[in-house]
C-alpha cells in the first residue's frame, strides 16, 4: 500500500479495496485511524455551547459535507474520509460510523441516539480473522430519512429516500424508498403515510 495522506478518500486512493480482504493492522491504516480518533476525541471534549468548534472539527473529520450538519457528541468513526453528508444532517448522541468503505448520507437525514453504521466485516474463517483480515462494503442512505434510536446498519446496505427505520432495528438488507421499516432483521411494514401527521399540522391538514 502507498503512504496514506490525512483526508484522502481511502477507497478512492486504492488503500481499501471494496469487498476484498485487507490487513486492518497495516501501519498506514493504523496511523489514519489514530489521527481520526484523536480528532473525534477533541470533538467530543468540546463544550456543548462551542458550535463553531464542533463545526470546524467535524469538517476535518468527515470527507465531505454539502451543507449544514449537527452531530451531537459523543461521535466516533474509524477514518472519517469515507463519510459524506448531505445538507441538513442531524445526528443525536452516540453515533459510531465504521467507515472503512464509503458511507454516503443524503439530505434531510435525522439519526437517533446510539446508532451504528458499520461497513466493516470479518471472515467466517477463524484463521483469517486471527490474521487481522477484514472486508468492507459501502452504506448508502437516501434523502429525507429518519433512523430511530439504537439502529444498526450492516455492511453493503442501501436505504432509499423518504424512509423511516424503527428504533432498535438491524438493517441487514436493502430498504426501498417510501416505506416504514422495522425489526430484526429490518423489513418494510407499510408505506410512509403523511396522513398520520395530520394531528400535528402536517401536510394532510393544510
């Protein structure tokens, strides 16, 4: 592997081949993880009132942001460079993003507390795991998505747009657009229905 540079997209630069085994203990990757976790530690240690400091550090941690983003500490990720955030992103306390592969999040996405976005996986073969070999598959989340508390999104999953993921779900397969999906494993249970929001002055009551 070539020498990684802070802020580079890991997959783009060929450091982590998507879907193939790689050595997680490779020194260059270790240095990138250490840099990222130092930045996360600084981010999490800031006073809650220091909005400017949080914005500055978040821009150093993630690969790209299209607009405004609010990530409530604590927040942890592995590399940061593989995370892209759309406009108007909000994440509550305790998100962990294992971004060995790209994590692409659209606009107007809300993420509840305690969520896990995990692109990394390990071989079933114990001998391969013992060698420190891993693989990573990208996660994609569309626009206008609400992910409830304590949701886990597994490697290789795509969540469509206009989706609600129920609290505590384990999303191990793709979820289409315009649905409410819940469960372990997570699966669609009904279409999104704006009429349910009428009592709060939603679109159906206008």
